C-alpha cells in the first residue's frame, strides 16, 4: 500500500514509517526541519518538505504521491514547555489539528484516497471528569475543560468529527513514552514534577512502538471509527510517577497541595493531576487484533529508560572524575522564605520553573512537606 504520512519525522511518525516499511508498504513522509530529510530516506521513505498549513502545497504533495492511505501524525510539540495556558503551548498544534486536517482531507478527496487516519488524544483530561475512572470511546468527552484548555479541547473535537464524518479513523493515543528526548524526563529527574493533591488523576500511557503498531493495524480497517490507543493499565499519578522517578534514578517526587499548584502551574495541571480519567483499549485490541509489546507502563518504563538512565549516570560520573563538575555558588539559606518563593515563582509560566525555585533551596523538601501536611487541597 502507498501511504502518505504527515509528520513522519516526529517521535511517533518515524517509528510508524519504520514499521510500515518493514511490512512492505511504500511510504511518502513529510517533514519541516531540513535535517530530517536524510533521516526519513534512511528509513526507506520518500521525504517531502511540507507545511501542512499551506493547503495548496498539501494538495500538490498528495496528488504527486498518489497514496492509497493518508496518516496524519503532525504536531508541533517538540521541545515545548508546558505552561499555565496550555492553549498557548498548543497553538500551532491546534492549527494542525484543524486547518491541517482540513487540508489533508480535501486533498484526500480530490486524490480519491479512501483510507484516512489521524492522531487524536485519549488522556490529559479528554474524557468527562465524572463517573468511572476508565472510559471507552462511547463515553462523553469533557464538556467544560479548565481555563487555558478550551481551544485545545475544541481542536481535538474538531479533528475527531471531521475525520470520522469523512469516513476516516481517529486514533486517540495515550500519553507517549519511549523517546530519548521525552520532555517529562528531566523534570522528573530534578523533582520538578510533583504529585498534586491526592494524585488521583488517572493517566493512560502508550509506548511509541506500540502506538505505531496499532496505527499500522488500523490501516487495514474501514472507518468511520474511533479507537483508544492506550496500554492495559490506566493509573493515577500517585502510582505511576514514583515508579518513573525510580526508573530514572531520581528521588521520590515531591507533593504539593492543589491550591499551590493551581496558583503557579494553573488549572490544567491540577486537573490532570487530580481529576483526569483514563481510557480503555478493549475496542482497539478486539477489533484491530492488536497485541501490545508493553501491556503496562510498569514494564515499559524500565524497557525504555533503564539503559538510558545508566548511561546518564555514567556520563555524570565521568564528568565529575574529569573535574568538570559544575561548582555550586554558595546560597544564603537564611533568606529563604515562602514569600520569596511566591514572589519569584509568580513571574514564571511553567510548573518546572516554580518548582525549580523551591528545588534550588535547602528547605524545599521541608516546605513541600509543610504544605502537604497543612490540610490544604
């Protein structure tokens, strides 16, 4: 099958291209950064530079490739820093999920492409925050997202509706893991990613290789359809975050009350930490015949990051042995106060920033414990 993969150079897209090539498909893969052309060519794909927001260019690229299927995996999330206002962080990705989807669907219709798959989302508070902790594709989506997430939620709804109304398949992926540059790794290593409140927000994870495998299988099925592409074990943050920290060789995560996290990290972070619902993969496994290599994040985290962590430690030890350890300037701990933390942190935009303020002080752990024990939520 000739497959046109938009966003082929990304964390998921590159794994998808490799698996498609291994199964004998011909792949045309789009990219934006110049250095990614050779990467795609090395995987066996035909690289095409493309701005998905340029509808005319999309039309020309699709007509020239003459694909039998299109897979939309394009996002703009590389190296993003999650902030209080998620809509600002996801602004370009939201456009790719609306304008980019429209451009690809229009090109698909003109080119006579019958199979169309697109990346959607199953986690991060996508499903209604009520009732059971694990949701199916038939359960309602969250109708009232927190401030700072309205545009992002609307963009995901738009994609699901547009794709399925065109006869395509929306793949609601869980939280991805498995890439060496996962944005979550350093904050967890540095204890800048805390458990908020009771940590009861349920997350559904998915290893990138398993996500790609499910996508390949979905190409063999007719739409319209929606599938949750997640692993077998949705889990609250208070369970998975300490495990991830341990695998990364980090100390246990700090704990912060809801009110403090809401003040500095924003309502979306609090919602995802305390109220989010997970997703069931029963439909995808049954209808797609999908078998996961990593059925649970417990084993998946180890497989993805244990060797990486060992290498990270070796590099640190080597640097120290060579005398390259960075000197830490003396701190005036007598000036530490909650008020100073608040004044400094309120100037920042991200949860990582305000936790860094705390983590850089001798009393950070004591402050976190004091907050957690204060009874505030």
